[in-house]
């Protein structure tokens, strides 16, 4: 039995680490995009653009100042000033010089289910698969007919899976 994590475990581990940089009062989200050949194309986390006072660090978030009763989780994001992790990862890939062609057929690994606006962007970029860490459900992203369907799956128990692999190798 191999001690190496699967590509999904590895990529989600990176997304978890990237999420630690997030400057959000409500959720720390990280995202990583892998190419068809498992090459890291882009990384992203949620927060305001560079140079602006941060949501959490400078208390600069209208959404974060509301209770969950006033603004439910996963509700309308029109009052969220942050650039979401998924958008930042796509922009990061493009800034690094990767072409839009390389994003097609890529996979996005994210620590939280994308919002509707991010799903639209992901679909437009041609990203075929989204893997969400510990998502409670499996879901399918609506696709434009000419590109085929996008799929989203969950990977539950990332660290539990890696720990059991190590334990089994010792026993």
C-alpha cells in the first residue's frame, strides 16, 4: 500500500493550506486548479483585492457585520465585497500566463461549495470537475451544451484517509 496521497487528497491539502490566507469574517476558503496532467495552474483564497483594507483584518465587510439570522449562509452574495477563492485561482492561472485552453478540462479543488456567481465563472472557464472538501452532497454543475457536463464530487475525510493509509502500512 502506498503512503502517497491521491491527487485529490494532495490538491485538497493544498486548498486547505491556501485557505489559511483568507481574510474573511465568515469563511476561510481556498482553491487550487490542476491541469489534466496534475500541474498546479492557479491558487486562490477569498478576500478583498490587494491594497484595500481587509474584511477580517480591518473590519471592512458589510456582510460580516450581519448575524447569520440577518444574512444566512450561502444566501445572496451581493453584499460580499471579497473576491472569492475560485475567481482568484482562475485569475492567478491567467496572470501566470496559462491560456484559457489549459483551463479547459482542468479540475478545481475547493474547501467549500462555490457560490452561484463562481459556478458561472467556473463553467465559462471550461473547468470540467469541481471537488469540494467535506461537502454534504454531490451535485452537478449546469453545463453549456457544446462543452459537455461539469461534475462536482465530494471528498470526505481527507485527513482520516491519509492517516489510515499510514496506519495500515505500519501494521
